[in-house]
C-alpha cells in the first residue's frame, strides 16, 4: 500500500503525461496532472497533523529502515499463513 502512491504518481501519471509528448528527453522531470497526485493527500496530512516533525526525504538510512519494515511485514504474513492458516470454506474449494 505504501508504494501505491509512488506507482500512481511517478509511473502511471508520468507515463501518461510523457506519452502525449512522445517521451521527450527529460521526461522524468514532468509533473503533469498534479491535481490527481495521491501525494497531495499525504502532504496535507503531514503538514496538518505532523506539523513541525523533521522530514527525512532521500536519506538512505531511512530508506533501509523502511525496507526492513516491509520485509518484516511480509515475513510476518508468510509465518502467520503457515502457522495459523485461515479456514477454507466450501466456496473457496
């Protein structure tokens, strides 16, 4: 879910905006359709609820921490599915 914002804003919307221009050089610097960017909601929440909290955009250490948390969550889901699987109903068989 955390990556859905980046996929939508930086891949899908940017690809659409660049395809209209036939993918010019420097296409990755285009930020068209900003009103559709999901990051607008994120920035609204950060600026209102977490005003004054230091941001760490682009810090490699924090990227590694985020990656470790994502791996731990995936391992937790895998472990739970092995250890305590959900019951199978007749509709799923």
